[in-house]
C-alpha cells in the first residue's frame, strides 16, 4: 500500500506509556495541536501494561518530609483517591523517601483515557511508529503503520516516549547501551502478576513472628525505612495494615532461599510482593521480582522474545510455590498477568547534559530544573534472590534529606533537531538513569510543555535551553514543584 499522509500536528508523541500520556496531555494543555501514537490498544505502559511498579506513587517526598514531586503525578493520584481507587499518602509525620500510596492500575488506565480526551489530544492506537521523516538533521515527522497500511504524520516537534529510544535511534541520535560483558549485568526485565484470595491475618502473623530474622537479614537499600516500620508492624491488629510497609521482600527471604536451595524455586528472583488496592477495600499481592530474565538485551528481538517465554515459565513456578509455602496464600489465586515484560534497561540517549550520580548524591540544583527526584541512584536491580544491589560507590543520598534536580537539557538529544526524549531513556549515566515511574511522568510532562513552547515561539528544543523561564512557569502552573525544597 502506498504511503499516504495522515495529518499535520504541532507535537507528535510516540508511545503512550507513563511518559507519553503525561507529555501529550501537557503539550495539549499548553496550547499545542497534539497527537499521541501508541502501538497497543491501551495507555499507561509500565503502570497498566507491564506493571504497576510498587513504587508508582512512592518517592514523592524527601527524607525531610517535603513533597518534591507533584504535577501530573499528583493530579492523577488526587483524582483516583477522590473516586476511591487509590490509597492516601501517609500522614505528614511519616512522609519520607520510600513511603507509598498505591493506586488501582486499571482505574489509572481508564483515567488517563479521560484525561487525553479532556485535553483534546488526537489519539492513534494500534499504530507503530516505524521511521522518522527528516530534512537534514531536523525531524519533521514520523512514518507509522497500522491495519490500514503505512502513513506519514508531519509535526513541528516530535517526542520519543517509546521507553527504548526507538525513535531517537531512527533519527540518528547518539546513545549508550550496556554491554552483555559489562561487570554489572543488564538489569533484568520481568513479568508482573497479581493474586487474590489471601488470608492477610495469616500473613501478618508470620511476619510478626519472624520479624527478628527479617531484621537480621536487612542490608538492602530500604533497610532504614523498613526498620522504622518494625515496631509499627508488631502493633498491627489486621493483616490489611501491612500495606503501609509498601513491600514484603525481606520478610520472606528465608523461605525464598530455602526453596532455591531445595531446587523447588528458580534462582532469578524472590517471593516477596508489593500491594494493589482494588474496589471494595480489597488488597491484592503484586509480584514484581519473581519472574526475571538475567542479562537479557531487550533491543535484540530474539532475546526479547525468549525473555517473554522464560519470565512466564518462572511465573508458573512462583505461583505454585507461593500457594504451597507462603503463609496465608494456600487459597490464593491468580487475577492478573501483565501482557508484556517490564523492561528496565536498554538505550540511554545522549543529550546536551548527562545526569551523573554525583549530581544526585550532592543534591545538585540546576538553573534549568524541570523536576526533582529522591530515587535511590546507584541502585541496580538483580536477577537473584537479593533483588537489589548497588554500584561500587553505593546509593546516592542528597544532603539534609533533600532531593536533586532534573535539568531540561537531558531531554534534548545531541546531533538532532526538533526532537525531545522523555522517560527512562533520557540522558543520564547508567548509575543515575531515571527509569522509575515518577521520573518518567515528570520528564514526560516537561517534554510536552517544552514542545508546545517551541511551537509557540518558533524555536527548536535546543534553542529553548537559552531561556527556560516560561517553561518553568508553565510547569509550575501545572502543579510541578521546582523550587523551595531541600
């Protein structure tokens, strides 16, 4: 079929995951004629299709108790909470890094469809972006394919929110990617699944009786925050209160290791879980680190395919041992398996600035700040029972319980014009890459607003770097926190 023209837009957003929906809605709210192109029939990416990650609405506060992330993320939480589809944030005295406020992922998916419609974004689902249209080094559109054939969409600014930098790659932007021979293996992709029918009081009883052993095994990234909760756990009267803990991985470490040693469990994850709230006050267990594929290069289609198969094999093993050995799970049943792997690590596009671990550790503040973060930079995910590890220099801890800034320049790829990137492939060193959901939404929102302002003033994203005051003012008007916190 011949290539025809679908239409012309101010802003083209490629990918409807967490960064993509934030980018498209924010661009439209800032006045741009915007189209969002998504290869699936669902929006939400790691929140709805391959997740949700347990930390979706975690890490929005610093260790001083200040909220440092809001904007699109805060708006979606508030709307879901008002409709009974989210857990509230902890009380002010308990707010810090690694505190949680879980949401129902399916209701989140419905909500963002509403928000896309409210904002006037043109939505094109079941459509894959297969190439870019360029004039010299300037991107001026994309080529898409769908059931009707191949078409071209022209645009003044294109935003790559594919997660893997697929569009930036086709546009010729430079990138980094971890070698399979690297000393630190590629962070594993994983298949997440949820279970219901759990006796939460039996789970609590086991946790309370074994909390001393859990304390002795605590050596991971969340040790401090988990230890502070132990006295509270011992005072709990109902198993449903465990949701305040956020995750349970260390509580079942002994069971995991015993089953691996006996050969009944695979060695690529653990049997701990996060939580998912459902209608009517139901709480489900969300397993995210139990089906993981070691050293899988997800930019290689054969490895990606094999990874999907292997992760499901591990999920079946996990489901069987959980029902057999995990307290309170004897009558539990599977309610949801995510449709594709959650990919943690592939390409990182090289931009006009590359965020560094030292920026995070020093709590660096940038003049072109477009968002903040308190995530555990220097952490790395493992395909093992340990689940989490660190690079040689350890985990970044901003001074005074503060946060670090994300600069606009990490969204602007080198060597290419009229292109922005958002999500986990933004320009950052490996030990500081921002793959976590709050940061993907922050960078998506900033890229959307930046694209709209470039169109408004006839600028390139690189030219916008000279004066980001209107970008920052618009983001603040959309609820983003940029200044005034540690």
